């Protein structure tokens, strides 16, 4: 006799409570409450093949309620993925085990995205659904025809970012997106009545979603709801009424099951309640066999898809796009043309010019902006909007949804086949920051086009002028911040960002900049992160380190010092992270290890000086802005903050005097 769906679900419940018990840490309640719904999804509806977790046409599954990580670990084990093994599950949350506290995309191939910061799973799923529709429009049903399923908790549907994501998904009519809401009325603090009285279903309907309600503890009913969701053209919310910790007789339905081990006594009681008379971590053969059989459901689909790929005539192109590798063949011809006709342009404009070449050469790019298209210069001429009527478009009007945009771009990048870039003002990285952090953690190749990168934006004033942003973003691991100084550097930085396997942030100016790189270099000079743009003519006494718009100020200040017989190098430092990664000899050549009395190091950046002592030393000179900005035309603001060649040169000379330098 086949085990019932409920018995299959109980295997998830048992593994979840046993793993949390062994770790004495973790969240049993959510997996126990959603076990029946997840069983319905994984045994009947989800298209996947555990033998090839990277099959491009698999359905994507996102456990947005990432604290319930044991749910996905149990599902991957039961359906027959190579990892996690049962031993991995026994080592839940331990050092070196892939069964990390929250699901990490870099630990287990079956985990599509890292989740845990609530709300972001839903928002990344929107990006995955966008990528799917886009690639479907490019390659057709034969090669791209899958869905994105999400399990979201109350927390996911309270977080602000879900509002952005839900609005965007409804607008783009992402019918391939299906969210199962674990409606258990419980969060950490207790009942959801403590903090919510909104009508969640009505909200989704207002955003043009289909909504379906069902008993989440009845796998058959969840299955029917899934069928209805799949059949509809709109994105769907399935409200699954559940009981947190279902099966733990004394604690279920309470916040006590949310985030702590149930305790030996309650686990024993749950085993009786669930009729699960087995030692910890043991799954009966008939149940494991049934799960493994369910895990093979997709193999025929997969084989047929492979056949279609072979016969498509587009196999190489399709697979190349999946690998995400991008060449930089566009760069040299572009630079040749640029150098032949140099003009003063803002780096945001230079970025647009580079993008004209990039978007023509790299069909995988999908651009966008959070309602600042004309300011971020992110839309190139040939890009059509990606809309509900035309998913083949490559430009997304994200609306004023910076966080939603960034999270969607993470989902797109992790889906694969597309390279998302998107813009807003640099100051609003604050609005997107939690998703930028997840780009970095997940190594999602997202390119952030962040314009208006200093007080140089002028009259919009302190609310819009970034100060601490550059340094705070540089403090984040696994993401590169680029601040190019002119059009040539901008193109070089774009090439580096495209070829990286990590996310990048391009910080670009609103104001025009003088061309500084006027001759072909024969190599990408920005690749080293910092390079000597001008060598001292007189005996070297000063090394200027500058980024972006301040490089031309450093050059002019250096020229003044040279007139007074003080030799000064000017180092352009578009990317500190890359410079830090250079061999010691190179770094020593650019910044020799001598005292600041011999050679004074001076940093110039129109932002917080915090951290520049890393390069100029404790006794170096840091020129920047350690307060909020001012509302004034750019030139006045620069003058006000002492960022002019005259004022910089004078400060350096005075500083040298007080330090007793000649
Ligand atoms: C952005 C964010 N804020 C706070 C948390 C901490 N946290 C983890 S789970 C949770 C409660 C979530 O409630 P719900 O989604 O209903 O999960 P359930 O208790 O039903 O499992 C909170 C506040 C988090 N993970 N992410
Ligand atoms: Mg809840």
C-alpha cells in the first residue's frame, strides 16, 4: 500500500523536530505547519530533477520564510538530491555543514536563493519569474517554460519589500509566480493580532493577483489550489490556513514552536500524535521510497527537454548564456571611437555611452531604473521596455521601488541567462541596501548604476547628496565599488563589472568631468583598482589618491604644487577592493612604504574621510566631507567644502609646513 500524503509530510515534521533538537537551535514550527503543503507541491506539481539541480528549465522554489530551513533540507534529502545527506541533516546548523541556519544558495545546489532576511525571498522570486518570461520570449516554450513557487510566512508579507514586489509582479502579470502563504497567525512575539489587521488577501487582489484560500494542512486541497494557480494568467497567492508546529500536541499553534527546540518530552509526544514510532532521524523505507519516486517525476520531462535542446539549433548559444560568461570584445572598438572624439561628459552619460556598445554586444543584459531613467542614463536607444505585453523587452520600469528592484535583480541574476543592471541615486542605496547585501552574500552578478554620487549633484541638497555611502558600501564584503574618473575609466569599470562573478556598484557623477585618459592604454588600467595617472615631475613629496570627480581636482592641485617645486603623483583609485587584491610589489610601487614626512599621502574624495587612513596612514591628509551636504549649485558646494585645486593645494602646503616638510 502506498503511504498517504500525510505520512510523507510527517517525514518532514520528524526530520525538522529531530534536527532542531540535535542542534538545540532552529525553527521547527514552520516546517511542521507547512509540511502537507510542501509535500503536495514537491510530490505532484514542482518540476525538478534532483540528479541535475542546475537543469535550466526546472521550476524554481524559494523558501522565503528562510528560518524554516529544515523544510527545504528535508525536501532535498527526501526527494534524492546528492546533498544534504542524512548526516548533513544530523549536523544541522553546525560549522562546515551545508545545512546552515538559513538556506544559503552557495551551500546546496538545490537552494536557489539565500533567504532569511524576511520579505526578500518573495521579492527575489519576482525577479526569477521576470527572467523566466523574458527567456521564454527569447527562446520559446520548447526551451523555457517553468514556474516560480514561493513559501512565505506572515513576516514575509509584512515586510515593506513585499509591497514593492507584489505591486511589480501584479503589474507585469507574472502568472508563473505562485506564492503559498503560511497563514498560521503566529510570529515571534505571539499572535499576528498584536501587529496586523490588514486584509492581506484584499491587498493582493488590489495588486491584480489571483487569490485562493485553502486548508494548508490538507495536501489534497493545497493540490487543487495549486492547479487553479497554475491555470490562471495572474500571479497567485494561495492562502494556506495552517497551525504552526502542527503535530506537537502541547505546543502547536503557539509561538513557542517558532524558533526553539521542542524539548525531548514534546518531541516524544509529537511522535505519538503523528503515529511516528521511530528513533530520531529514521525514515521508514516505504516512505523514503515514495519520496524518491516522487523525486524522479521530472526525469522524463528533463530528458525530453534535453532532446528539444539538441534539436533546437540554438544549443550552444543557449548554454553559453546560461554560463553567464561575457567577453569584452566591445571595449577596444568603443574606446578607439571615444578617444578619437573626446568630450567633457558626466560619468553617468559615459555609462550610457558604454552601454550603447554593451547592450548591442551582450544580449543578456536587462536594464532598468527605479523611476530615474533620464537621470541614471540606463536606457539605451535600442532597448524596448519589458512589459506584460512584451516580455522580450530588455528595459524594466521598476517604479519607485529601489529595494524591490535590487531584490528582483538578485532573483534575475540567480535565475541565470540574464545580467541585470539597474539605477537609482547613490544616496538611495540605503533604500536598497538589504538586497545589495544579499547580492554580495549570494555572489549574484547584479550591476548597480548609482548616479549623482556626491555633493556634485548640487541643488537637491543634503537629502540627496551621499556622504557616507561610498565608504559604507566599500565595507561590505564580496562586492566591488567603482568610482570612475572619466569616460574611459567608466567603460573600463563596466567591462570589469560584466566579467565579475560578484556584484558591482558603479558610482557615477551628475556633473561633467574633464577627459583625463586621452590615449589608448592597451590594457584595462582600472583592473588594478588604482594606478598612477600622473607621475611626479619634481622630487616626489606628495601622492594624491583620488576617485571619480575628484581626480581632476587632484591633477590640477598637483600641477600647482609642481609649480612650487613640490613633485606630486596622482593616483586614480576607481576601485579600492581591486587595489587591495594586487600583489604586494604593485601596491608598494603605487604607495611606497615610507613615512608621511618623506612622502605625504593625500586622499581626496567628496564624501566621508572615514577609512581613508587605510591608504594615507594615520599621519596622512584626508580631504573629504564629514558632515551633511548643502543645497547649492555644484561649483559652489565644491568651493564651500574646499574641494577646488587652489584650496586643496593650499591645504597640502600648509599641512606639509606643520609637519615640518620642505
Ligand atoms: C528582515 C527580518 N527581520 C526580522 C527577522 C527575525 N525573524 C525571523 S522569523 C521572524 C518571525 C516571522 O514570522 P512568520 O513569518 O509568521 O514565521 P512563523 O513564526 O510563522 O514561522 C522574525 C521576526 C528576520 N529574519 N528578517
Ligand atoms: Mg507566522
